């Protein structure tokens, strides 16, 4: 199943690689990444599309534990 993740991240070195690594370790394959920096230069807004057979609630829970991840929403792709 495909999921869309909407994330708000601190603009910190390695934040994106930690998010991608956590998703892959939980059994989700990244398909697309799109994002932009907030005008204040403090945050990134990231949209990540992943595919996997595991429970999306587990992925959301694990990503929310990352220090640089301020907010995460997971929704099924239509």
C-alpha cells in the first residue's frame, strides 16, 4: 500500500537521511520526496510517498520520536 507522509522537520544536518532511514528500516520503500524550506530558515516542510505492507501507525509513531521531526501525518494515497 502507498502512503503519503507530510512532515515538518527542523533544518538540521542529517534530518532528511534520518527520516528516510527510519522509513526504510520499518519496511517502507521511498518512492518520491518533495519539500521546501520555510521562509524563516528554521524548518522544512517535506512530503514523502512510501510503499509498504506494514502498519502505517507504526511508521508514524517511529518518525514522531525523531528529534528533528516536529510533526508527521500519514495518509493513504488515493
